[in-house]
C-alpha cells in the first residue's frame, strides 16, 4: 500500500463520512418537520374535563324543550334553521326529532333520531342515528364534543389538517342561563362562523300548525 493510495483512501473515507452526516441531518430535519406539522394540527386544549363536557351535554340532549342550531362555522353545508324536539330518554342520550324549520312549509323535513354520547380518553363524542329512514351524509358519524354548559354544547363537525375544527353550537333558547359561553368557546377554538338568525326560522306555532 503506497502513500499515494493511502491518501486516496483517506479522502474517499472523508467524503463518505461527510455524505452520511448530511443524510443524518436531512433525516433529522424531516422528523422534526413532521413533529411540527403534527403540533400545528393538534386540537386546542380543552377548558373543561371530559366528565364535565359529557355530563353537561347529556343534560342538554335530555331537556324536555326544543334545541336549536345556534351557531356554525362558515363553509359547513347545512340548513340554518334546524330544531330538535324531545321524544324520550336513553341511558347515554335521548330520542329526539331532527327537523328543518324554515318558513317555507314545503321545504320542512323531520326525522326521528337517537343521540348517543360516549366517553373517550381525550374527548367525549356524540353520534346521531336515524330511527327510520336515512340522514344526510356525515350526520351519523361520531363527532367530538369540545365544550358544554347545561343548556348548550359545541360539537366539532369537521376536523381538517392545520386548521381549527369546523363547529356547530346547539342549545336551548328558552333557558334562563345564557348560551354565550358556548359562543365564546366556538369563536375562540373553531373556524370562523356566525350565529344563526333565528328570525328566518319558523316559530313553534307556525311549525306545529
């Protein structure tokens, strides 16, 4: 082995080690980049415990009075005038109606549904199922609940990567307690949305008459 050959081998070894170092650094960048992306898509921390959200939502869905869609994130394709009337209690939920409640009678629809709540380690979830017939697409998917008071709750309708969830707020308008905490929570932790203009919806007498 000559001195010249030894020097050539040494240079090749040096270049190989340098390339391996660059590959290792590139791998680290990819790993940390993925971790950063995952953290960007993580949900906001809950301001309530799973038990509190579950118990409050159960009180809401088991209310004897009507519940209404009160707030929703823009880009959610749904009827603004939605109302749910009580039928009976279930162990982990209730049987209710799900109705479109616009002022044009011919466009009004009604389904009888069951609402089931489930506790999960990180979030409680709510699932709607039609007792008869079929609901529109994705209505019967389980959806996470992120906040609830005794007269309203925030439901995450759609979760997308690198965005806040698209949410809806359901609640009781006739309650003595304000639904403002649910609005505030949705406005802070969900994609931008708006309150439902309930004057565009049929009132109780018109719907039943």
